[in-house]
C-alpha cells in the first residue's frame, strides 16, 4: 500500500521518501508513525494487528 503525505508534513516530522511507516486507527483517526515508534509487545502492535501494519 502507498500513501502520499504533503511535503511540509514530511519535513516537519523528519520523514524521508521510502521510509517505513506504521499506520493504525485510533478512535476514528488514522495515525501514521515512523516504524521505530512501535516496538514488539507494544499495545498497538498486539491488540490491533497481531503485528504492525507497515506502509512501504
């Protein structure tokens, strides 16, 4: 899956093109985080997916 983020948001967050990200739903909102923010055993990883959903 691919998503497009505005360049200004990518710069502000320190996201580079092609960087692996994690996306999940939280209370009706889509949250996109840099992959290192979700560690094995983290609640989002286990409770929502059983494993992180990686956007590449």
